[in-house]
C-alpha cells in the first residue's frame, strides 16, 4: 500500500504560512496590497507593525539579491546608489574638514565655540542619513526598518548634536559678551532650530502611539506627508546655514584655505543637496 509523501502537506503549510504572513502585513499596512513596486504610499512603517517579530530588511536596496530570497524586492531606481554614495562623500568632506580645522588650531582658545562647528556638521551628517534611509521604502518590512533607522539617526543623534552645538555657540557669546544673531548664518541657524522642533513634533506625533496625537489612521498619515514635505524644505536651509558658517565666517577664512573652504562648504553642501533631492519620490507627497 502506497503512502503519500509528506512534502505535499508541508508545501501546503508553507503556502498557508505565506498567506498568513501576507495577511498580517496587510493588516499592519492596509495600503500595501500590491506593495512590491508601489510608489504612492505616504506613511512610514512602524515597529510592531509590519516588522513585528519578522525579518526586517537592513537596506532599501539589495544589489546582491539577498532580499529577493526573503521576499523583499529591490526598491531603488538606476542612479540611486550612486547618489547615496556621493551624498555620504559630501557629508564626510564637510565633517572631516570642520573637525580637522578645529582640532588642529588650538580649540581651547575658542572657548565653548570649539564645540559648535564639529557638532553641527556631525548633526548634518546624521540628518542626511536619516533622510536617505527612507528613500525609497515601499514594502512593509523595508518601511518598518527604514523608520527605525530614520528615528534613530534623527531623534537619538542628529537632534541632540545640533541642540548641543547651538547651546555651545549661545553660551560662548554670553560668556564673552558678543551680540547674538547679527549674521545671516546665526539668523538661519535660529530658524532651523525652531523648525526642527516643529518637525519632531509633527513626526513623532504622527507615528508614536499609532499617531493618536493627530487622530490616528489616515489623519496621522496625512500629517506625516506634511512632515515629509517640511523636512525637504528645511534640509536645504540647513545646508545653506552650513555654507554661510564655513564659507563666509571669519572663522572659516582664518582657519581654512580658499580651496578647502570652497570644496567643503560650497561644493560638498551642493552635492549633498543634489543627491538627496535626486532620490525623492514626489508621489509620496500627494496633497490632492
């Protein structure tokens, strides 16, 4: 008497498990019904949703194809990887130039100001990463993983760094009796700091605790769209502020050569801007 091989039940169980996983993902993100190449989702994936207990993708692009084996499709467009790498090179140029200029020129003599340029440029580097890690994320797992990286980079690194750097500059002026906000760099810097607080309020309120602060569900996702758009307006303003601080300040002229200053505080911010904006998906910010 022949017996049926047990591979068929296992195959059915595997399909059932895949279907159950898909249902769970759809429940966590109802907009992801055909998520593999969607370009119209507007909200972030959240921890505890699509990625809860699952295998979170480590990157939104997967040139080696490992993501395919885990059921995750590559999401990048041609040129995205090159743009990402160039943006990181620009950010690294900005950070390294600033840190070397400060550390190699008797930083103790600057007082508390010595903390300002290094912390601000390092914060800008984390802001750059925090933005690009969500470019693009369409699938529930990559959206959830991207959100975790975005929140970590912005909330735990970029914001504390830029806040401390700003306080260092303000405290230094108080100690030395210097006037406040007398330059375009200082004025733009103050505007950026205030704007960042608004950004954090909108971003955290639209995703934490299910976005309950703004009514949850689609109401919270609508706020997230404005948070995203606002961030893309704020980011170039921050780059301009860095350009003014390094390229036109007395400090920049005194401690960096013309060529180095041009490359670090004009070319590098321009490269970061162009590369980050080349990766934007306008369809993620539909307002009508």
